[in-house]
């Protein structure tokens, strides 16, 4: 009994996984960066967990939101440049989502 490994297929799957992960993470990171440049830094209130994560107090959350608003006011970009950055941020998020859908389609259709 002999086991044959198709190394070419293995390499194709490896390259596809590496490329897919790079595209998804890259587009998402670019989208976040552009969103921050547009002055729309995402501020997310932390969830309550039991002893697993340090939970911020409302005063600390308010301070962080105030700092984000202050940083947005100091943006060297004009209003038009911020709007363009916002559009490209959402385009980047869309591309990240499309990369995920393309990977799923490759798995479903290509198999």
C-alpha cells in the first residue's frame, strides 16, 4: 500500500490560502487606516467580561472619545480629502469582503 501526495495541488492550496489571507487582512487594514485619516476613528465600547479582560469605566471611555474627536479636528486634510478617504475606506472594506466571498466561491465551486 502506497500513499501518493499531489505536491502541486498542495502548493496551489498553500499559495491560494496565503494570497487570500493577505488580501483580506491588507484591504481591511487599509480601510481602517483610511477611516482614521478621514477623521472617523472607530470607537467601540468594551463589552463586560468576567475577569477575562480589563473593562474600561465610562469615564475612561468618555476620555478616549474626547481624544478621538480632538484628533479628528486636528486633521491636516481638507473636508474634500476626508470625504475621499472615507469613500476609499469603504471601497477597501468592500474589497476585503469580496476577497472572502471569492474564497468561499472557490471552495464551493472549485471542489
